[in-house]
């Protein structure tokens, strides 16, 4: 039921953007951008996947050094969220197969050309997967605020650089956040199941 609601909300969010509004916002951000910011936006985009990968690696290293079981569970939840996110992101990408803005409107020249379909934004979905996972795990403002600030910067950079429509990044953010929430709930369920099994074995 929750999965169906999530997919419906995703489709509603993307459908609520008419092509005209989508293009207008894209034009205002990318077409009228300050090109001096292009290198900075490109750095934000390029660091997205390395930083996302570094999160579970750091959690695993910390868990082994400090013998901290919770960090192992956090790493597992983060990796699980990435797997769910990647599955949904690419399923939507190649089933919807939306052209990139510059493919449909050749007057726009992106900072770099991408060959994959436009909807949803993979960079944005990964950034929001990471931000949501960290926020669910640590629940501290000094974790939550920077995590989502960075994810928002990644989303903005994808439009600024001309790679995506606004609806692409909105959908990516929803998929990323939803993937993390799903992984978090699955992880909680597995913890409870393992706890009950351990308690039952002890009583037996």
C-alpha cells in the first residue's frame, strides 16, 4: 500500500509540472545562469557519488575500529537504500525514457552531455538517499541540515548545468528519500525479528 502511494505521489509530482512551467523554470535557472558558477556547480555534481560511497565505507570502518554494532547496521541500511534507489531510478529512467532538455531544445547547451534518459535525476536521487539515510540514523540538526543542504545543492546543480528539468530533480528527490525510508523500515523490522528470535532461543 505504501509503495503504491509513493509511486502515485511521484507521478503526481512530475505530472503537476506542465511542460511549459518545467521549461520556464529550466530556462530561468540554466538559460539565465551565471556561467562563472559553472565550475563550482560541476564540482558539486562530481562529488556526489564519491561522497555517497564514502558514507557507508566510513560507517563500516568506524564499526570495526570501535566495535560498534549500530554503525554496521547503519551501513547496511545505507547500502540497502542505495540499492533500492538505483533500482527505482533506472527503472523509471528507461521505462519513461524522457529526452534531456537539450535534446528536445537544441538552443540549450549543457555544461556536459549525458547519454542516459532525463527522468528522474540519478544524481539527485542518490544525494537525497544519502541525506535521508543520515537523517534517519543520527537525528541531529548538525547532521540533518548539512546533509539536506548538500542534497539540495546537488539538485540545483543539475538544473544549473543544463542536465535536467526541475521535475526530474523533484522526482529524484522523492525516489531518494522514499528509498531511504523503505530501507530504514526494513532494517528496523529485521532488528526486531532478530531480537525476538534471540529472546526465544534464550527462553528455550
